[in-house]
C-alpha cells in the first residue's frame, strides 16, 4: 500500500512538472545536482507505479463494500465491520474485519491463531515509539444478505478471528516539545502523560520529550494473571513488572508505602485497569501517591478524568490538561485549565534542526528566540505572499479584457444578441474567474511559503509546489485544520502545531492574577487615603482645588492604565505568586501601609494648621461659605452640559474660584506622593511580570509625578504653582518637614511591605532579591530612551513648527522601515 501511494504521488508530480516549470516567478531555481536527483526520483516513481498497477491487476479482489459498522469503543479498544468481498470471478462472500489494540485483538483470536512471534513483534515496534494496530478477520457462512449482517450482534463479529498482521504508524513529535517539557520542569512543574496508547509507545514518547529520565529503569503496574505466583498480598491484584524486555516476572510487589521510594530510582507507569485494581485493593489509598506515577497508558476517557480529579481532591494540585481528541474531553473539563490542541498538522514542526540539542541549554530562552524568529518568518512570509499575489492580480487584470473579448466573440458566433444585461453577465463571469484563480494562487503560495516551522530545500519546495498545483491541502505548508470535540470542551485552543502555548497560558495566568491582586491593594489604599483627605479638609472648612485634581489625575490615570497593561516576562519562575488578598504578607502589609500614610497625612494637616493660624483658617472657611460662588459654578456647569459642550463644562471647572492656602498645598503634595508610593510599593513585577523600569508608561508617569511634586515643593516654576493654586511654603524648614513626610510615605511603606513579604513569604522574597541582584544599570537604558523620545516629542510640539514635526515623523518612519526590511531580508535568507 505504501509503495502504491508513493508511486501514485510521484507520478502525479511528474505529470505536473511542466505546469510547475511554467511559473518561473514563484518556482525556486534548481541546481544541476538537485534536478538530476529529482529526475531520478521521478523515474523510479514511474517504475513503481507500473509495478503497482500490475499487482492491482493480478489481485483476486475486485471490490470491498462495508455492510455494517461497529464503531470504535475506547473501552473495548477496537472497531469492526462486516464487509462484502467481491472477487474477480464475480462470486462474493461476507467477512468480518476487525482492528484494534494488539492486547484486545489477541483475546479475540481463535485457538491456535496467535503466532509465536506475536508479543515479541508487537513489543519491538512499540519500543520504537510506533503506534501499533492488530488486524484480524474471519469468513462467515451464516450471513447471506445485508440485513442478516446488520442484525448480528457485535460479539458475533469479534470472536474466533484469524490474525492478519500488524499495522505500525510512526508519529513524529514536535521539534520544540522537549524544550517545552524541560521549561516546565525547570519552573517546578510536574509533567504527566495520560494517553490511550500502549505503555511502551507512551514510554518512548515520554523519553523523547524529556518527560522522564532516559537512564531510569521503567516499571509498569500491571494486573496479576493466573500464572503469577503470589509472593505478597499487599498489592492485591497488581504488581510491578519491568516495562522493557518483555519479561512478565514480578520485579517488585505493590504496596502504597513503597511507591515513593520506587519513584526515586525508577520511572513508574500504569494502565487504567491496573490503577483501578490498585484503588480497590487499597481502599483508595493509592490515590494519595498517584502523583509518583509519570506515565498513564491505555487510559479510557473516564480514567483520564478520574486521575485528574484525584490529583485535585486528594493532593490539592492544580492541573492543566492539553489534548487533541474526543477521548480527552472529560479530562479537559475536569482540569483547572484545559488547552485543546488542533489535530491535522501532519509533520509540521518536526524537522527543525535548531531544536535538537536540548541538553545544556536554557529551554525558555531557546523557545523565546524560536518564537521571535517564527514571528519574523511569518511576517516575511506574509509580505512575500502579498507581493506575489499582487503580481498575479495584475496578470489576471491584464487577461480579463481578453476573457471578455473572447466571451463576446463566442456569443456572437453563436448568433446571440448581447444587450446590457448580457455584457454585465460576461463581466460578472470574468470577475468570478479572476477570483477563483486568485484563491487557487493563494492556496498554492500558502503551500509553498506558509510553513514557517520547517526549513525546506529546493527539492522539497518543488514538491510542495507540485502538490499545490494538484490542489492538495496538506502539502508542505500548513494544512487546513478545524476545531473538534476537544475545542468544544476546553476553554483554550491552540492554533499552532506546538504545545508551547502551555507556557504562554502559565505566564499570562500568573501575570493576570498578580495584576488583579495588586490593583485591589492599590484601590483599597487609595480609597482610604482619599476618604481621609476629604474628611480632614472638610473638618477645617477647606476643599481640594479642581485644577490640582485635574493635574494629578492626568498623570496618575496614565500610571493606572499602564499598570493594568502589565505583561509577563519571558521566563517562568519556580515560585508561585500569592493568590489571596488575605495572605498575611498582603493583608498585614496593607494595614501597615495605611497606618503610615494616615499618620503622615495627619502630621501634614497639623503642621499646616499650626503654620496658618486661626485667622487664616477662618478666611479660608469664609471664602468657601460664599454660596454665590458655588451657585455660579453649578449654573455654568449645568448650562454647558445642557448645550452638550463638554469643553465648556471642563473650562467651568477650571475657572472655578479658589483660595490657595497652605493646608490645601500640604495635603495635595502629600496625597500625590502617597498615591505614587502606593503604586511603587505594591507593584511587584519580577519574577512574574515586567518590572517598573520595563513598563515604560508606568515608569514615565510615576517619574513625572515625582518630578512634579519636587518642582512644586521648591517652587521651581512659580507660574505652575500659581496655575494649580499652590501656596508657597513659609520657609525651608517647613518645606523639609513636608518633604520628610513624603519620604516617610515612600520609603517607610516600601520597607514595611518588603519586611512582611520576607517574614510571611520568604521564598517569594528570595526570588525578588535574586532579580534585584541580576539587575544592572543597563536595564534602565530602554526606559531612558523612551523618556528621551517623550521629551523630544514634547519639544517638537512646543515649537509649533508643523514642517519640523512632519520632517521628524517622516525620518523616524523611514528609519523604522529600513530596520524592519533588513530584519525581514535576514529572515528570508535563513
């Protein structure tokens, strides 16, 4: 069958060779050696096709028709059909054809039909990682019609069979899977395999992807059979056997107490039936040590879901499950996080030579560099496809007039009279033809250039083009994949032929958890500070200035938005972030921060009230008691809102009369500093998400707030102080006292928070300190560059010269385009 398929494919490629060479715009040039090799391969394919046709003509079978089908059952591990076989002599017979796992088919064979080499052949193929199916059949004489076949039960069709052979499938693993598994294990995650495949096949894949150490001896938990001598009753009906070598002798007796010690020196494996038998014989105690078993093979869909549920209930673990088939739906729904993997990608992402040496490398750094390279390749590939499509579109547009002319001449030759409607119909047909040819060209180009995972040589590209010319959807490019049952059951679906999205989910999940928790802290502390400020000013008969609130809100709003858009770093930490607001490291820190902030604010209010004196305070009270000013403000705002002029409403707020005073100035500066302190102290980026120097909008807005507070305190810009209604400080002594309160809010709360983390979450504090030690002054350069860009932009806007602004923008765009073009060219060369 394989020889026939290959011969047919190569012969079809030979038939399309002329069509391919007729499109030099998209065909890659071939060297003389490559062309000679291809011609030799095509010649061999033609000979294979001729031989296959001779064999097909000599076969005794003319046709096979399925009469009744017994669908695949994961519990039975097999499927079967009743088929009518028509021979060349026109006589026909009914046969039962069965395929399934070798273990299941072996029990269905009639006595004496099992070859002596059955188990050994199956074991050798499974140890190589191949998926093995056993085939069996039997001729039936008690069925003469299709109705008789449909009426027979399933067990009738699947007993007393004759062995027909094995079918072995080689399924390659994705090139980046070992790196993903290694990255997960390096970040303190445990990786397990739940599969319906045979134990030896599962073991081979687990070793190939570094899920289990290759040097450890594997042990398989299996059921006792009738010939097994019972040396111990601790394990009930199960025992440990050596997975490799084919021996059925007992390696270790099973007991719950020894599972942990065995796992330290062996790779433990188990099947669904063995796990259930162990659970029954130990009254469920085996579920407490189920996490020591690394590979679960021959698992049924309910069995997969039960293992996950027991890990959650008995061990308190959080489970992320990924699967690609309907058999994984129950496990995907049971897991805390489900990730569906789309099937149908074939051998895409299985031949990347850069991802072969996984030992001795940082797995996540390698994955990050590969992801960046793939993104660049995808962009370059999209640009190339777009360019070639535009060329094809121009060719088709040039041919469209010829098509219309030919259609009109053909209609006139048939004697048809073409009116306006007839001409419209011809134009419509030509547009539809152009659209079809464009779609075919897009499909062909996607087959040639769409696969950015695997590097193809000239011969492989030519094969892809031949397959595209034949209309194949699964050429060397990315095939058409569609979501199936797993996507329905899972909240997340990966659209790429890789399991790397597991890492993306963990990174994004931690970042989302951390940012949500920190925003709750910030919201609570800022609400408490605002409530106290409002109460303190109201008790003294004062209030905040609208201009002050607008000025500080602009910068703080930018900081809050930047905080909400925090992104994860490209390295998973082995330490989990705190996930509860009521963790001692968080709740005690919040109480301490609130106490320090309120103490500083209370001190600032007392200082200002003492410096102003009763007479000045009374003037402020009298000023704000003037109802006419409040009525004027309300009337102006209401009138502006009625007219729909929001700018006028804002100006009404801006022009509201206000009496600057020392109390309001102190409260404004201290409150703004405390809001900045809340952001700085409670923003804990690394080791889970980008630090404050990497979050450029947050860094710049906080930097601007700090600079504004310092400038206002020292009166660097008197016009600015006057504009936002700030009263000058009476002397330097008072100024330094206020700035000491600002420093207390910043430094004191920072030290208190980190002390709480060190006391109640020492592992997290150690991870944060490791990040601090790895930080260098060079890490701040990108933020400083962004600051320089902002300053340059503000300077250009301040000049008011439109020509200068336009020239600067044009030069920046041109520079960025040249850099992107250079990167794209470099990627294409790779």
